[in-house]
């Protein structure tokens, strides 16, 4: 029987990114059936795949652990024995159903053989030649070996192992998928995978993460104060912050699909560290309360307030996949009271108030196009947020990043960008600088010339406000459609 596997699991099995499979699907090299792939098609496209080779997976995991700010779990943490036993039981039940189906087909074949003998026409009877050809084909087909090759057997075995170690969650109606590894809650795993699932307190008090289990088995891993009604329980509703997946699960759950779905929030956060990588930039690290984390979309900005000083708008430079640990890249502007406060009066655990988020400089997650990202000076902050979010979602086929600095500024996180380029085959980083005679806009021709087909890219650029219109006009002259260009002034 044809075997179907999900796109996410297929990528893991052959050790490639989801974007590589999506490219083959668009090119017609792989067929999809309700979002799943035929195992035979996968092996045909990757005949040399070594299922034991986890190099790509290890590289991706390494970059996600080191480059994406998220809650780090112990490396050896695994699902508990009850969860593993339940997953093995589910696989056993699936095997039993497959064996039952195989016996049914075997019985059907035997019955068909008997029917051929019974209905064989007498010599000279009508349709004797056609019946004879059909009969010969059938009995010859029974002797043909249709067994799958060893590589297919290895992939099936590895898939079974992955299903014991990591359950897969599918969200309706969006169709988004992610894996749960270790003892994570469904909410934690979803956020870490880059999805904007609905939630509030994340500790079982508010009920905003309520979702309906359509299929699969879940397990409550921590108590919650929010009370589900008996009707809700009967319909399969759970709190995703308090449950994990035992088997593969399909959920009906709310997601933020745009800025309108993100509520306005006012939170007091605590400073953890202030870095000054050069004279022109401050990197502020802060942390929200565990029960009042910040919901935001990559690329958005907040208003920061401290000690009664005028509020300062600043883009978020961290990934929504870790909503507790926030990062901001602030341009050092002489005479700015907030910057002066951070430079002279900041201590660890000092409180800053944040309000927001705001802004439309967000990733189009449904776009099949690759990403072209352009940052100027501290405009790298929101671009970094978009990069890390794209990594978490694993959706972009290619990511090209161009970081331009003007006189007196530096590529203050250039090593981070180079580490991404070293770790990910689809990530490309170029550091650019202007001089006294060359403006930022003068570098655009070389950037565009470096891209094979600009029409297959979504461009995101964060540049100083005076250059926003200039960049828009230039990209329009290059023929980039307006819907594929997203601009943001450096904040």
C-alpha cells in the first residue's frame, strides 16, 4: 500500500530543510496528497539519501540553539516512560491495522484467483483472447516482486523511531505543523517552532490557550486553575500550556495571523544586561515575568519607558519563539535622555515599562518566495528578529542578508551572521560599507545584481527614515512588485 508521510517528517527523514521539499513540490518533482508526500516519491527524489546521516539536522539544531534566543532544555531530556509507552502502543495498533489490511488484500487476491478459474471461457467463447491476456497478466503480476528497497525500509524504521521520540502536532484551520520533543507543553513547542499560538498567562490561569483536540492523545503535565466546563471537556477542549502530546495530534486552535490578532500589552520587564559593541549601538537584554510574557510578531516595535523619562520607540531584535527574553538594538543618540539613562544609571534587574507591540514590518509567512533582507546600521535589530523567525518556521528556500554600515558604524554582530552562513546551506550574508563618496542607495545595484531572480524574492529593508522613500523608488525601478517590498525606518 502507498505510504504517506507529512512534509515536516519527510524533511527530517532525508535530512533536508522543508524549503527544499517545497521547491520540488512547486517544480512538480514531488506530489502531495492533502499535505502529505508519497514515500516512494521521496526516495525517487533523494535516491542517495542516507537516513542515518543527521548532519543537516544537527547543524540546524546547533544554529537554533545558539543563534535563536529560546528556552534551552537539557540535551538529554526525553519523553517520560508513560508517554513513550503510549506512543509505542499507538504504533502497535497501527501495525495491527496494517496487518489486518494486508490479510484482507491477501484474501481478496486468493478469491480473485479462484474466480479466474471459475470464469475461464471455453475454447472459442466470446472474449476468450481478452480474458486470456488479463488472466496471464494477473498471474504474472502475482509472481512479480513489488517489495520496497532497503532504503525505504530504513526510512520507515527511522520514522517509527521519530514517532516514539517526537510527536507531531497539526493545527487547524491553518495546517501549520510542529514537533514536540522531550517534556514540552504543546504551547511551548508551538512557540519555539515559530507559530503565534494564542495564549495569555501561559501558566493555566487565563484559558486563552484553550484548543480542541480533533484526533490523537494528549496528557496533562501540570495542574491549572482555569476551569473547563463539562461541555468543553466533552468536546475535547484542553489548555495547551498544561498538556503535551502523547501521539500525533490534530488541534483546532487560534493563531495570530496578523498584527490585528496581537493584543496591546503593558508589561514591566527587568534589565538583564546592557552591551555596547561599539560607540553607536547599545544592545539591551531584558526579561518579562514568566506569567506575563510578551506576545509579538517578528519585526514589530515597542515603546520603552523608565523613571518617568520620555518614551522611546524601539524595534524588537529577538525572536517571538522566546517571548520571555527580549533584545533591543538602540542607536546611541547624543542627548537622548533614555539612552543617557541606560548608559549611566542602569543596573541588573532595573525595571523598564514596555507598551505595544506596534508595526507592520512582519514576515509574510504564506509567501513561497525566498527572502532578501537589507539592514542599515542598527536597522539590523528588526531584521535579526525576522531572520530568527524564518529559521524557526523553516519556510524560506533562500535567505540573503545584506548589512550596510555608514561611516563610524560597524557590523557589531557580524560573527553571528557568519555563524548562520556557516551552519545553514540556504543562508547567505554580505557585509557592505559606505564611504564619504558613496551613499547607501549607491549599493543597491550591486545587491540586486547579486540576486538571480528578484521577482522570486520578498524584500525586507530597515534603513534610516530619509532613505525609505529612496529605497522604495529604487526597488520599483528594478521591477519589484509593491506587495513584495516591506520597509521600516530604523527606530
